[in-house]
C-alpha cells in the first residue's frame, strides 16, 4: 500500500484539538499558566510554525546527530588530546558545562509547560519536540563533561554547579528562573525561544564552536554545534506567538523582549565575553566579543524585532556602550575573586594580548591597564595577598553581578555607582537604572537575596572569606586559581639593576 505524502496528512496530525465537554476551558487552560491575557481564544488558530517537522523525520535526524557526536567522542577517547588543550580553553569549557548543563534540563520543563498550556495544538506539538531536544542537550553536556572528572575535578561542576550557592550560579539561576520557571506559556515563548534562543544562544554556541575547533577541542565543538541545530528549530515557537501577541497586546510584547534582552546581555558578558577575549588562545581568536555581538546580536536581532514592528529597547545606547566595558570589568573581577569560581581564569594580558585588546577596544589601556599593572607588580613581587580578595563586592539585586561592572573606571558617561531603590522600608541596590526598572516592574517574582545580603544577615558563617567559600561549596581542589600559575607575569619583570658592571 502506498504511503501518503506528508503534505496530505501533516496539517491534520499537528492540529489535533477538540472542544472540551468534561471540564471548563478555563480549568484546563488557566490564564495564569497560559498567559493568554488580552488575546482571544480564536486568535490562536492562526499560530503556524515555519519549520514543519513530523515525528519520524525528527527521530531520524536526531539519531544521525547523536551518532555523529558520540562517534567523535569515542574516537577522541583513545587520543591524548586533553593533555594538549590550552588551559585557558579548558576553563572556557568548564565554565560552559557548569553554567549550561542543568539549564538545558530547566529548558525541558519550560518546553513541557508550553506543550501543556500552549493555546494552539500546533504549538503544543512543536514544544514536545523542544522538550526532547533539551533532554538530549542535557545528556550530551553531562556525558562529555563526566569523561574528564578523573583528570580534573572542576569538570564535576557540570552537574554540581546549580546545587551550590556559588555567586555566578546564583546570578545565572536568577536570570533563568525569571525566564523559564516563573512565566506563563506565552511569556516563556517570547523570552526563551524568541529573545534568548534566537539571539543569545547563537553567541554561546556559534562563537564557542568556532573557537573550540580552532583550539583543538573537536568533541566540544561537535557537541555544541549539534545543540545549536536543535535550538534553531525549536526557537521558531517564539515568532508565531509574537505575531499574535503584537496584534492584541504589543506593549506587553515590547516589555517582555526588552527585559529579557537586558538580563541575557548582562549574563553573557560574564558567560561568553571573557572566554572569547581572554581565555581563548590569541592565535585562535577570530573576532572579539564586541565584534561578534555587533554582527550576531545588534545587526541580526534589531532586524528581527523591527520586522515584527517592535522598537529598539529604551536602554539601547547603554547596552551598546556596555560592549566596551562590561565583560572586561567582569573578567577582572572573576580573576581577582578567582577562589570563588570553579574554573581557572586565564588572565589573558600578556604584552601581545594587551596589544590585541587595545586594537579591538581603543580605550582598554586607559580603563583597565593601570589596574592590571598593579596586579602584575604584586605577582612579580611575591605579594599574592595583593591579588586576592578579603571580602565580597556589592551585588546588584536584579542581575546579581557586582555593582560597578555595568561601567568601567574613568568612564564619565556611566560613573561607577549604585542605583538604590527603597521599597517597603528596605533599600535595594542596582548596577544600572535598567536593572532597577526591571526589578521594580517584576518585584513580586524577581526578589532574590544576593550573596552579600545573606552575608550581612548572618546566613553565612563564619562571615569571612573561608566561610563564604565553604558556603558556596568551593573546596580547595576545585576553587579557581590562575590558569597558567602566573607565568605570564614574568615578561613584565624589570631587568636586574646594574651596579659597577655586576648584576645584583
């Protein structure tokens, strides 16, 4: 018997819906879970995904991609490639595994929420594939990271990170909870598939895939390339949802995209920026973080939102200016507070690297050079205490990143300062007016205490650096240190003084 052509049955199979008779529609699809808001029920009949996918096709494609990833991994297990990888690049991989692996699992739950409460059967069908995608991504990340644990215990944080109180993980958790856990199905579709996956996963996966391949980490490059092909498909859930939302509640659509873009940009300035501009070996850097953001985020994302009739976010110039400062400031902070992270930060400021940074960021030396010179001097004089923290920096109540990292030293346009807000008798502090505004609008769902607040209220004991590290779950064998054991500082040592022709 001849098989029917897919186009003859696909629309029927993807559009299975019926009128409920045993329960009220509101009971099955409560507004607080669907997020329908002002959108009438009939409007969802127009929801249509641009990329059509039937289950047999999905399974066949995923099987092929799985086979490719694990075949490469199996082949490389017999090689000596791990020992030859650059330590700075290994730090990029450790940071990625810890920050991303379990977020892939969190995305499973988000996709399942859309698969249950999406208001179009076609949307629910696509979200099922999305949930399967994210399960696959979680498994790949954890499986590949697990191989290296016996060689380096920091790779164990691929699974462990989100079960700790490490400060960077708290920042990531606050961002992703607001994007994936708290929202309704409609809000998830606008924040996760549209804003985050259409925009920022390109930054993490496309850029890092290229850098990984150039650095010799073929297995990592293959894994995240395989992940990105899935992201590109299930990210399409955002577009059809946004089209409907723009017809009925454009103000809400603008707000959801504006706030998600900002918190994503803040997080990626620590998640991706240092890896591209400092950790990746100089000879393998194709583009600076700013150049990649300008190509993949500014140009592409602006074109995308304008196609839907949206405006630039109100803070756009501040974001653009931040491309020159945010990740440099955060990189400096991570290196200085290196015992508080689970990877080994690569300083990335050899003389050649500083020349590259100055070329890519013309104000780099003016803003950061003297600070690094002081740290270099302390390293070369054996004053390691002068390169390590004695306490914690003040943290933003929204993005949970250090206040001051939204700007840079000697920046009169955006001076280093806190932007406080008093609410119900309590004063909150923010790194920018943008973080403050987003927190105020979403204050009922985004009010998480910072590490510093927990320290000041006595939750962390003893209230000193060793107590903080223990509370974060950072034991001596996994807490960060300089990736190259400070060898890069040697080229800055002054020649020995000459007296009477003798070296002293």
